[in-house]
């Protein structure tokens, strides 16, 4: 399991909000902890899904395709 601080850093990584030092520290944790890597993969899928949904909502609004 990944503690809350590292979970937050994974989200920051996916948002592009980590410094180089924070990125390196997180990479080390991910290499050493399979549960942490699993958390990253799960969050990456979630972030991708959210971005996709937001993009579709924006497109629907721009083209007046909203339900």
C-alpha cells in the first residue's frame, strides 16, 4: 500500500506538477514497491478517463450535442 503523501505525489506526477527532485524520489518508491506501481497504473487510467470525459463534454458543448 502507498501512504497518502505518496498517493498525492502520484496524482501530482500525472498532472505534471512534480519537481525533478520529487519525480526522482517517487520513481525510486515506484521501483521498490509493486503496490505503489499498481496505484500509479490505476490512477493513470482514472486520470485518462477523466480527461477523455472532459474532452467529450467540451466537444459536446461546442457542437451543442449535450443530452
